[in-house]
C-alpha cells in the first residue's frame, strides 16, 4: 500500500513538472506616473513568459517598431502622423503629445537556452 501511494504521488509530481514546462504566462498592467510639470502619463506593459523565455515590453512601442522596420511602413507611419497633425491644426488645438509615437523604448527578452538579455 505504501508503494502504491508513493507511486501515485510520483506520477502527480511528474505530471505537474511536465505541465509547468509548457505553461505560458501573460501579465498586463497599466502604470500612471507624472512628469515633473505635473502632467499625467500612462503606459501599458506586458510580460509574456514560459519555461524557455520571457519578454517584457510596451505593446504600442512594439507595434510602432514593427511598422517602421521597413521603408514602406515608415512612410505609412509618417503619413499617419502628418494626417493627425493636420487634423489638430484644423481643430485649432495642437498637442504633439497626442501624435502617434513610441512612448517607451524598453524591451527585455530573456532566453533560458542562451541566457541572453536584450534591452
């Protein structure tokens, strides 16, 4: 009986260990801070992780980096900024902080295989 009980516990431990290696974790949160002049700023961050690697990033910055990584994407991004700027001029309220732009430059990617950290 003792051996059977021990065997069952070992099977559960093995199943838990195998499940842990395949587990994916996604955590998202929003952070609010203030510039020195008192203006509020907000940022969103994501953490994606599993047993092999993890990635911490700002999704808007990743989207803009992806878009601007090609000449065509960069041209489209600049065109989008220009259209947004012209709309602000038409409304009579120019606020360059509301233009599409990359807010954060922070990326942290870590791989268990090669212990690489990219920032």
